[in-house]
């Protein structure tokens, strides 16, 4: 894939969370919450300030992150689902 996010945006692939089965209730995929963890697949070059200086991103490709439930824009590329976030929508880096 040759996709590079612009400026302070990052391309994230959601991480599947382990699902514990209790009892015999089956919850359909449409009723499940989407995971709020992901892995950075690609990152932009950084935020451009009014002075013309570019500030690098705090995250890099391969970082595992936490983000808000309704953050970003969902996109589908080559059959896979991704999320494009601004750096300020990222809540934390895991590990």
C-alpha cells in the first residue's frame, strides 16, 4: 500500500480485542463495540505551524495507541478497514 497521511494525521488499523465467552449468549457483530486500540500503519510528516516550522509527530509507525470511541474517519483500502486520525485525537501510546 502506498498511502501517506498528510501533516498531523495517522493511519491506524484497529486491533481486535480478545473476546470472553460467558454463557450461551451470542452477540452479533453489529451490536459489538469497535475496539479503541490500534496500531499506527503510517504517519504524516508533522504539524505545520504559522511560523512555517514543522513539528514532528509523537507517534511513529508500529506504535500501539488508544483513541476515542468516535474519533477519526473510517476508510476502506484494498479490502481492509482503517481509521485516519489527527494526532490530537490520540489519547495514549501503549507500552
